[in-house]
């Protein structure tokens, strides 16, 4: 099969699974946004995916985003990896959303760089929902502290939450974490604070996006499920 055929087939399967998950949860599939994760993926295949209607891409590394940015026209970019503060200045004018904000230091740097270019940057707080030592993200109990500090960052808007659930053989096990994320999302939205506009609950990847949708995700991040296994 050609790259185009593989991507088309995989995307059709993903859309079918989204339909099924939404039907099960009583939701509309049009409410679910697919972020094409393009880590290590070449320009040609990213453009093929764009041909099939996916125009928002997620990158894990600043350098890789910069290398691809000018070659992909009419696209939006999200930063979804661990963002070092010294890399913020390189991507601040190129991203539509920074999904993986996990420290006050990073918030401060994003706000400073956004102020310098007179821009307001939407961000998501990354939550380490299962308290895994190997994963980034803030702990659930730290959320009030971050929400309080958000009030002082005038060039940032909190648009929601993201998480990476544990990698498990039985994906049903992750429903508990996605459910907890949904509750956190709803609770924060109810607070109605300045520069907080809760729109996105980004959770679910190739192995568990169906469960994530059933539990409330409206943004899913898929790479391998679209492009196939990566050759590192």
C-alpha cells in the first residue's frame, strides 16, 4: 500500500471508532478534534493527512516544529511535548495552543514571550492524573495553586486540560483517570475566573482514544494510529 492509501485507511478506521464512542456516550462526533501527532513524520505524509482534512498538528520538540513550519501551508500547530523554557521564544509566534504546560516557571516564560510580541497564548495545563513518576504534569492537588497564579498572567488564557494516561494492556483501566480529568475540567470551568476559558479536554492517544471520548475528551492526539509505527 502507498502512504496515501495507508493514511486514508487508518483515518477511516479512526473516524469510525470516534462515531462508535460518541454514539455510546450520547455525543456528536463533530465535537471531537483530531490532532495529528507528527513526531518524526516527514513533510510529504503530513501533507497527505492535510489533504484528508486534518489540519492541526502536534509536535513534541521545538526544533522539529521549526523545521516543518514553513513547509506546511494553511495548518495549525500545537506543542504537546515537554517544553523547555529556553525554547519558548522560538515557537511562541508559531503555535495556536501549548498543551503541555506543567510548571509555574514555564507559565511565566510563556507570558513574558507572549507579551513581547503582543499576543495572547492559549494553553492547557498538563495533569499527571495517575501520579506516575516517569511522566510530566502537575499533580491534582497543585491545580488550585496554578489557577490562583493564572490571574497574574495577562498574556495567557487557560483553555483546558490535557493528560497522558498510563500505558496499560486493558484500556478500560484508564476510564477512571479520564473520568477524573472530566470532573476537574468541569469544576474549573464552574469557577468562572479571569483568563480561564475552559474549551478543550485533550486526552486519549492511539491506544485509548475511544475510552477517552466516552469519558469526555473533545481533543485526541493520534500519531501511530494514523501513520503507523515509527522507525526511530
